[in-house]
C-alpha cells in the first residue's frame, strides 16, 4: 500500500460521498421540511435542520387529507393486480413450459410480441372499453387493465422450463391434476421468479400515475401518487409542511421495503429492464 | 373410446391452463393495439357517436404544426441528455463502488443503497419534493445560490430552462438503476484478465480500464443504453407533476401529449396518432434489446 494508492482511494471515496449527498438531498430536504413549522418554512433565512422535531405536519397530513385512504387504495390496487397477474400467468406459463400442444408456439409468440407493447399504447381503447362497461371510477378500472402480464408469463415460463420433466411426470403418475401440478409443484419451485416479479409489479403499480390519472376522478379511489397530487393542488402553496409529511408517508413503504431486502429488490427491478 | 377421452381431457387441460391468459392478452393488448392504429386515421372524439376517416391528417398535424411537434422534439432532446449522462454517471459510480468493495465492502453497500434510493422511491412524491427544492424564492437550491451571490432562475417556469431541469431530475432517478446493471457487469469480469493485462504491461488504472474493463462491459453497456432509452422516451410523471408540458409547450413530451390530447381534450383520434409515433420509437429500442438478449447479452 503506497501513498499514491492511498490518495487515489481518498479521491474516489470523496467523490462517491459527494455524489451520494447530491442524490440524497431531496430525501433529506423532504424529511427536514416535514418536521419544520410553517413559520420556519416561510422564514427568509433557511436552515438545513428543523429547529425542533415536531409531528404536527404528520398529524395534519392524516387529518386534513384522506392520506390513509390513499395508502389503502394503493394496497388494494397493487394486491389485486398482483393476485390476478399470477392467477392468469402461472398456469399459462406451466403449459408453455412443460406441455406439448397445438398453438403453443403461437401463444408464446404472443407473449414475446406483448413484451414490445408499453401500457400507454393500449390506454385509449381500454378506456373506451371500461367506459362501455361502466367501470370507470372503480377499483376494477385500476386493476383490470393489468391482469394479463406477458412479462409475468415470460418470467414464470423461463423458471418452469428449467425444472426437470421427471418431476412433473411423477406428479401425474401420483394422480395430481394439471392445475394442482401448476399451483402445488411449479409455483413453490418458481418462488425466486415469483418474488422478483412481485417486487417489479408492486413497485411499478404503487408508483404509477398515468393510468390513475385517466381511469378515476374520485379522490376516494386514488392510489398514493394520484392522491398526493389532489392534496398539492388543493393546498395552493401554504401547507408545505403537511405536503412533505404526506410525501414521506407515501415514499416510505417502498424505501423501507428496499432497505430491508436490498438484494431481492435490486434483482426484481433489474429483471424489469427486460420488459418493453 | 378411452383414447378419445384422454386426448379430450388433455385438450381441456390445455384450454384451462393457457386459455384465460391468452384471451386476456388478446383483449387487453392485441385488440387495443389494432384499435389505436385504426383510430389514428380518424377524427374520433371520446363520447362522439360517429367519426370520419381522415387518412394521415393526424400525423401531418403532429409533424407540421410547430406546437404539436414540440412533443416529439422535446422528447428527443430530453432523451439525448438523460441517456448519455445517466449512463456515464452510472458507470463512474459503479467503477468507484466496485473498487471500494475490495477494501470496505460494508461502506460500498451503504453507498450503493444511497444511489439506488431514487429508483425505489415513488417518483410523483419525489417530484413534489423537487418542486420545493427548486421553488424560485423558498427553494433550497436558490437559497444556496443566493449565498454565493447568484440569482437563481425559475427552474420550472423558464421556457429555455424547464426541459433541462426535468432532464436533471430524470438523471437523478436513473443513475442508480444503471449503476446496479454496471455493477453486475463488473462482477462478471474474471480477475485473471486483469492479471494477464498486467503481464502485458497495463499497470495504470486507466490502462486496465481501456484494455479489460471497457471491452468486457460492452454487452452490459449496450443493454443499459437500450433500457435507459426506453425509460427516457416514457418520461411522464415528472412532466405531469411539475409542468403539465408548459410553459407554452416548452416541456411537452410524447406520453404527456397522449394524456392531454386524449383524456383532457378528448381527441381520441389525434391522441392515437401520437400514441403510434411513441410506439414506433419504443418498438425500435425494444427490438434492439431483444436482439441483444438473443446474443446472450443481458443482466446476470
């Protein structure tokens, strides 16, 4: 270890810290503002840290808005989407991976082609369809468009293809039905793929603004990102503290989940890069 | 008789397993795509009882009308800033963290988490925070600039500046994602290549980088380019939250234009044409990505 090496390390570390500080600044500022009093936020001198930690903004955020409702909506929508995505994708993936039948390559071709289509492209006809069914402004409108996840089928098929054929033969000889094989044998073994897919799906839909902006106009149905915009547009620039407290509450679930399960989280989101 | 029963049962099983997903794919993806393509040649408005075929009129407006065209040019400018810079920073951070990992693995992991945080955080909520950071009078950024005697601009309402401000937020959000892809690529480079390079006389850091690291990262880099490009062309959340395409269309982008024309002004036909243009851009990138995947060039 010579001194040139040490200096090099010091420079690299200093730059990395500087970059990390810049990246974390919005998070720091969000937390700082969420604990500051109104007077402190609007004072002409600016201080990095709040004078004292006070929870009034958080209380105000929950009392003056339906923040709790937004969170519950997010949970219902993300949970509903994930449930139906797996319900549709897993049996199909199992059939594509472990069964031979006519039309199999055609269906897999559809899956691959579907990966090319971003959701935005289908928005207008799906909106028309939901309007026709009188489903706009319901949870159904937020969940239904996403139940066919070609990405889910793709991931599950990759995982199930790698499983030994003998395993499924043995299960058939034991008299298990094909459905039971898919759910009781393939799914438990495909858990790593399922986890990665679940993380990808929940993060994507918890954070989505595009579709909630279109499909609902009732604030009582708004998932968190839509909800915080209702709040911001109503408060007209005076309630900065509670707004930041609401932002903290909305960002917290995904950030905490990420910090607790970093490896899985990064894997899930990196795998998402394969999707169009 | 038994044989027929069995083949029937098998066919029924296939139908039950693959049928629902196939129908859902057709109804939710393929039929809608065909409808959008058709609607883009009409003047259909949401709620109207009829429509007329207008040929390529919607596309001509999009290309010829200087205001409408801004959605396309802004998206390209935005992508042209975000793609190279977020890749460059992602690579630099990954190289730094990879070297720190050798002597301080815990510290490296903490820093990695910090850089990845914007990827996990809800972008709309963070955009509201950026709005406060960039507020012309109350924002932290302009306060810090004022301390250095610089008059900070109105970051989000200055026509000449707004797109660049959004690009900075886009880079902030993407660097961490690119970083983890590059870290995976770096971890896959076998150590003996560096030993061999050293024997060949590549001793200095940058020599090692150009002879081993950069060529070995080639496939990862291509993949990162395509993923970042698709992401940049989809920019929507920050625009919808912070500028609504304004001021005066200075930050209008394709996906926001789809939303505004279709769901605020109800011009379904015109919005479908914008959708098709957006689709073609994304399609080009995704096809490139599939080509890369086929040549076994991807994460892991």
